[in-house]
């Protein structure tokens, strides 16, 4: 994730669930820790591709744990 001059990198295994509303994707680590991403904030690809990518990684993490 890149916001202004700040770049943050998370491992796929950090994300346990993804939810969304009309403006944001919410990447959940647990019930107390969530990352909110604006759907209109993608500069490479689009939100739908991102969502599918994350869902695939969540499934892979569950299958290998």
C-alpha cells in the first residue's frame, strides 16, 4: 500500500478476510485490526482484480495451514 510518501507492505498471511461497501475494501487481520482501502484509489489494475487476488490468497493460506 502506498499513501503519500508512506509505503506499507503486508504478508498475504496477515489478511484473514475481505469485506466491502460501496466505497471501500476492508482487509481484516482479526476483529480488532482492519485495513481500509478506497475502491477508487488503485493506480495499477482495478478493485475487482484486487479483490479476486486477495480472495485467492486467503483461500491458499487456509488450504496450507
